[in-house]
């Protein structure tokens, strides 16, 4: 979330905006994203979300190909 680079703020906003079939993209190049991964995952799982990888969600994918039906 641009302009909100603290783990607490990112966790709060991510959890608030999560919904069924959401895809959360988190880049590990930002330290605050790394710091927020565990609390975000814990909170979402406590709320009943099941987290899966992109491969589990879409199956085999190819670089550069679009998957609009996902």
C-alpha cells in the first residue's frame, strides 16, 4: 500500500481489504512487507481464510501469459 510502509499499517489495511478469492501480492524487496507477512497470514487464517499459492490456485502457468479468468 503506497505511503503506508509500516508493518502494522500494512497488516491492518490488507486484512480489512481481504475478501473471498483475493490475491495478495507481497514483494520481499521491501523490509516492511517482510515484517508484515507473518502477522497478516496469522490474522487471515484466524478469520477462516485458507491461503494457497498461485500454482495451487491456477495450476501450471507460463511467464508472460495473462490469466483473466483467475
